[in-house]
């Protein structure tokens, strides 16, 4: 049964599993011994390559030192594509591997989770598993996920996100697969690995965390076991993101964001997401832009959209962000939370509208560089009426939308998308 079907007739909510995890400075040094304990013999490492760092080399050589055979697939792209998954599946099968290690952010982890599901089903195309628990074989290869960013939470969640490049070129599709069988075997979060993360990328990943934390806190699922984690992750983000961005060698800031991203993902794992993520998925489907950047642009607009049905929850968010709300009404405190989010976005230097994003906006921008004719033609975000309509329709079909705090229709969501494209954030300030 799909989530939107569950929401209406049933009060039953499901708590989804988490993997075992190693968290803290130096934890990446344990990958070799842990792989041996899990029975790894020949491992496919999936990564983007992490250009400009030697993280992959160090981890691979450490695994080899411990007697493991290693094959490397280093072609995972931002917003991982279905062919990234299937190319890695072919490499896994051709080399008779028995296990996976993913190194990187959400793209590497998501592609790897999709590859594991495909391998468990004799190489069936990953796009067949879009939706909720579509896999049929619970036994898939073991997987250690090693995070090099503080944002994704994919190393501890049951979700993975893939761009389907087989659809109509004029209507690209990025989807979420939620599958308990995709949960990793071991998560490794080491803040030392974040030191090489670029300033802009750190900021964008940090807003992925804030979206992961705030959406389950106001979600219509209202999943009580998720609320504490969600609120604490908001607090940690407000306290640590600026330091992590502008002083990337600061262990306290990096470690704070490590915990923020990890527990935020555990919050949404069962507490649901909303249209911050749906808008992000839609924009990256059309323009291949960074997921965290998309979340950052969408977040203030979606908070403003949702506040009328969740003033009390947004008032709680204001307190978590360090605002003294004594003497404020809930709507006033909710407005203060929105102001604080906009202040944080500006403090860490993220573009404020989608039309402000161009090829020079951030270090990992792929506008006009994608692998298909559609991406080659998408060299700038137009933000025109056709763009707004296409993205709104994609949002309404996204698996995250049913959990949004406020009911979503084309007519209610379209103005939100339009404001994300061309609106001024000052319009939202009080």
C-alpha cells in the first residue's frame, strides 16, 4: 500500500529500520576490519571519485591492506542516473563481487542502494523498483556506506533517489524508492572526511539537513518517535552550520553537522518528508542541479506555505533555532523561525532563487553538462510559465508530497514553485 493510501484510512504508522553505525573522528579507519567481520571478500566500491581528494585512494588501499579484493566504479554522478546504477551492476556481476562500499554523499549511497536491489533481482533495471517496498528479494549484498558530506542521511535511511533517463526527453523523471531492503549494513560517519568538502557544497548539504529535520516535524504523518530527533537536528544545524561552512577545519562544527544530518535522516526515515523535497527532485530532474541547493531555495517558501496549518510546530522550530519566543504568539514565533531560516541561508551564501543559479553559482554545477540531449539543452533555469507548470506537475507526482503538512493541489503548489523560481525572499519576511 502506498503512503498516500495509508494516510487517509489507517492510523497505523510504520517505524523503519536503521543500520548499525560507527560515528566520530577516525571511524573510517575501521572499514577494513569491519568489512572482514561482515564476510567481504571482493568488493565493488561505488563513488563519484571525489575529485581533488585522496579519500577514495586511502580507503581502497586500507581495504586491500586487510586482504580484500577491490573493484572501483567511480562514475557516479550528482543526482545519480539509472545508467550509473546499471553500469555498476554490470561491473559487479562481471567481477563476481560479493559486497559493496559506497564513498561520498547521497549520490554514491543512493546509486549503491539501487545497485544492491538490482543485483538481488538478477540485474533487473533499477527503475522497476520506484515506489514503496517494490523489491521482492530481501537478501541482497552487504553494504558499508561511508559519508564524506553532512547532508544526505542516505547511509541510515530506507530511501534512495534515482533519475530515470529513459522517459520522454521533454518530461524527465526523478523518483524516490523507499525500500526496507535497501537499508545499508553499516553506516560510517567520520567528520574528518568532511574537511575537504567545499564551502558552497557544505552549505547546500546543511540545508538538506534542515529540510530533513523540519519536514517530519510538521508532517501530516505526525509520527511521534521522529519528533525529538527532528527538533534536535534543527538545533544542531542552527548552532553548527555557519562554523562548518566558514571554518571547515573546525572539528566541533563538522562533528555537530555530522550528528545533525544523521539524526535528521532518522527522523524522516519514518516521519516522512514534504514538498521541499518534491520541488528539489523536480528541479534537479529538469536541470541536474544540486539537491541541497534546491532544498535551500525551496525551504523558506514551503515553510511559509505550511505555517498556517502548523503554527505551533513552527514555533517549536523557532526555539530550536535559538530564538527567544517568550511573549510571542505561535504565529509570531513561526514567522521568527522563517526569518531565522532566511538569515541562515544568506549567512552561508546560497542563491535565493532558482533563476539566480547559473554555471558559476557553485563548484559542482552541472547545468548544460548532463549526459542526455535534454540536459545539454538545459543550460539555464528559465523560470517561465512553462517551467513552473512542468515542475509543479512533477511535484504532485512525487512520493514525498503526500506527507506534506498542507494539502497540495496544482493551484496551491504552483505559486510556491513560481516564487522559488523568481520571487524575492524579502516578500516572506516580517
